[in-house]
C-alpha cells in the first residue's frame, strides 16, 4: 500500500472515531452531517500531511490511536454521566 494513502486512511479513521463519540456524548444530540464530514476530512488531511512529510505509518497509527482513544474515553464518560445524572 502507498504509505501516504495508509496515513490518510488512519487519519480518516481517527476522524470517524471522533465523530461517532462526539455524537454519542450528548443525550439529545441529532446526527449532523455538517459536523461529521469535516471531522473525517480533517483527520484524512492530517494523515495525508503526516504521510507526505515522511512520518511512518506506525507513527501515524499510534498518534491517531492515542488521540482518538483519549478523546473517546472522555466523551463516553460524559455521555454516561449525563444519562445517569440528567440536569
């Protein structure tokens, strides 16, 4: 696989993870395609820039994974908290 394409895909996957967890974090949140597409696209762009600048796919994968997991845990914790303790 082309290294730049690999980093673009990892970046897009990170953007997808951010979109899904962002959607799930609010109890009455409706899906908004206007927020979803730019988030995934921005992840893909960051991945492409990383690949173009010479970052190895494994480094991009680790960065995307670490960032996505920490944000997902944060948002999922908030989602559970808001459902257990509604305002």
